């Protein structure tokens, strides 16, 4: 009658997972250096505490952990789960290669057309297996997810949260696909399926049997039947709730409201003693959103109609109480892991989480269509084979023979399903066009001009919580600023060109930004070709730094990015736009002075003068408010650049006055 795992998950809830890409990559960087500096240490408690302090010294952590060595283990356990670290926290071949990707421009030269780092994460999840004989879990979680989506077209958030993780093996996965199709999709509650799963586990059956026979029911009873994996003390409050409900359901069943009211108040107070989020589920179930001082005859009648109130005898009541108690515990636990599973699976960039539906992106959908049944049926590897494969950076085809798929088969699947006529030569162009359409749909829905103005105001005022809530918490605010700036300029430019090519940002499968550990290029590079102005590239650089930090942090990178771009394009019409919440006077003068500076081109040649236009967020907001188009802006900036007004007056006369 001990606790046994009834679900799987990736990572640990003890480690906050916002900005997951960044946190994985940054820890790979830090661990690489940590082990280089401490090559003779073993991953024991002392080393773990040393690593914890190392994370603090490098601004990865703030505050003080109660148990530093445990905190260090938790911060890295998810990286072990996905195979970028070994159990002793050394970088695997995969982890080392992902860390090295941060210093190069990542391509999308793979069959799924996703960035190089996402592709490596995808390979890891295709390998990932959980083989825990003691808990009866033998499954490839990511394959299970793909199988359910392929068979059902999509998963709802509830199906993903509460049902997918309950699949312990391939038989569960197949059965769950049918269960969702035949019950959930026709209106049956998810709670009923979870309850069936509870009654499918021997330890819960034994606990229910023990509960049904136990008399008198005491706190010790709930310590036994609560099957708590942490502390039995968490289950003691259920004893008082049980006895109060017994009074309401049986002893006071026919009493009037005034006589029952003290018990309702007692029940309400006892529910408050339940720990964690299970408290809310009990309160919502028993009180149905009614405040304790608003209880009336109508509420009393509804309460008497609850499943638990309709119990005919104490045995039925005990079963109902037991199942509700564990249903709510399971739901709380599964809900805790929803965010973890979502974030880790999102690393692959082939799963779309939007509009309360979880779907495969187009190419993966048709890639897995013909092989998913065989993939699910593949046997798990023994532990030695598995770890060797899991830690190695091997090609897709080496994971399984099933992945040897010709692009022609994928194209045929697309054509048959959509009634179109693609070829292997033009399928990539079609997919790119579809991605651009989807991104435009997102922009039209979520980032209209008035939305952008509101968001820019929030960026200026650093309303970080609102920004993370509305856009994403998988990106920091500087990355969100770059993303919003790119979308704003796309609108300003009449939505011409492919914004996905122009933005040097990583986007997830839902086209939302992700923060990475390092950069090295211009934030946004727009390529303009129009008879109204010369062909040119516009580099847009964003910063949130203020005062002297602006000049120190941005002067060199902005001018270098522009100079290097001109060297690449050999086009002196290329120029840069620098955007900040507020502009520091010295950086305005420095950028203006670049007009007369020389940038080394190589072989003794120089670029004479760099055109860098600084503006603040207020100016950008006015451009959006007044629907000023790029033709006007180009002429305005070109005139400003060529102006002979003295530098100290230049910004006020040529930029501020004109806007």
C-alpha cells in the first residue's frame, strides 16, 4: 500500500522553467567551464554545493537556497533527463555540440526545416525512453505524444495534461487513443478516465479496501490510505473533512438549513487546512464557488445533489470520498507537470501549442504519418545500449531504421491529404510560405498597431509580468523587445518581404520568441528593394540599457554589425536604426559622428561613413499611431543623415521636430 508512480514527466517542478532554452544553454556553458576548472572533482554533495555557489557567482541564481547541494541537483536534473548531461553532470557529446552551436549561425538544413539546436533536441526526444520496471513504466513519451496527435489530429490541453502522462506503456497509449476518441471527444469528463486509472492500480485498490473496513476512521487512517509520497502529515486534514461530511450527508441529512449551517462553516474551515492546490479543488467541488456567507437553500439543495451526498451507505460514501481525494491529488500533480512537459517538448519546435490545441507542425505531421504505429511498437533498448545512443550525437537514421524516409513519401502524403501537387523540389518553399501565413495570422490577431503601442509602452515602463503573460515567458524582456520591434517594422513596411528571414531571433513552433545564451549579429535585417529608394539593407538594433550603459554596451556592436553587413553586401546604402526606451545624449553624438568615421574593409580599403539613426520608443509609437509608411521614413532618415546641422542640434532638429 505504498506510493507508486502513476505518471511520467520530464524535469522537476523544483526548478522554474521559464526561458528554458537559455537556462539549458547557459548551464552547459557554465558546467563546461566548471569542470575545466575542477577536473578532479566528483559529483558529490561537496561538489554540488560548490557548483551552486559557482552559479551564483555567474548571476544564474539569486537569493539563498536552504539546501545548496540539493538545489544544484535540481537545477541540472532536467538536463540529465534529456541526455545533454550524464548522471554525474558531465556534458555528453550531444550537450557539448549544442553548447558549441551558440557560437555559430545555426542553419535549418534538416528534413523538418527547424533550427540546428531544435533539431538536436528533437533527436533526443525521439530517443528518449523511460524504463522503470519497479513502477511499471516502459514508454517513449515523445513517441506517445506523436502517436496520439496523429491518431486524433490534435490533443486538447486537458488531454495533454491529464491523460497523456498516465500512459505507462505502448498498450496504454493505443487504448488511450481509443478512449479519447470514443468518450472524451463525445462529452465524457476527463475525471472519469483518471478515476478508472486510479482503480487500475493495486496499491489504490488495497488502500480503498483498507479504508472500507477501517473503524473508527482516524487521522492514522488517512496517513495509511493517503499514499503520500512526501509526508503522511499532509493527509491528516482529510480526517476532519471526512467526519464533517458524514454529518452533513447522513446525520443531518433531513435537518433544515439553520441546523446544517454550522457544519458547512466547519467544513469550509477544515478545507482550508488541505495543503497545496488540492485545497481549491475540494472547495470548488463542495462549495461550487459559493462564499460561506452566501449559503442559502438553493446551495443546500445543490450540495445534496453532489455525487458524494447521494451515497446510500457508508461504504459507498467511503469509496466516493477516497476517489475524490485521490482524483484531486492526481490532477494537482499532473497539472504541476503540464508546464514542464510542454516546455521540454517545445524545445523540438515541431509541436504547436495554440488555441487550446496541441498539434504537429505540417512537415512532422506527414513525416510520422506512415511510421508512427511501428515506432510505438519498437522495443525499448536495454539500459547500456540506451545510454550509449542517448548521449551520442547520431543522425536521425541511426536512431531507428524507420526514420529512413524519402522526401517523396512525405510530399505524397501532403498532396493526398491537401489535394495539392507539390514536388520534392518545391515543398520547402511551400512550407516557408505556410509558416509566413501562420505568422501573419498571429500578427493580425495578437499584434495589431494598438497592441504594439500598448506593448511598447509596457516595455518602456518595464511592466515585465504583463509582457511575459501576454507574449511568452520563454524569452527575457530584451528578446521580447527585439521581437516586437521586428513585428512593428514589418507593419511599417507594409508587411512586404519574409519577416521570418529578416528577424535574427529564434522562434518556437507558435512563432513566439525564445531567449538564447549568446548572440553575435544584428537583431533584425530588413532587405528593401523598391523603385522609390535605392536597394539597401536596414539593420535594426534594440537595447533596454539606459544612461552610460547604453554607450558602453551598444556603440561598438551596432557600428560593427553595420560595417560587416556593408562588407558583405558591398552596398553603401545599407544603414542601421538604433531603438531604445530613452536615448543617452552621448550615444546620439557618437552615432552621428560615425558619418565622418572610417570602417576597415580589408586589404587597405575603408568604408567612408556609417549611417546610424537613433530613435526612442516614443518616436516608434508615434510612427505606428500615425501609420507612417517606410517610403516617408526612408526619405526622412536620408535627409537627416545628409543634414549639415551641427551635431549637438542634429537630433532635435532633424529627428524630434520632424516626427
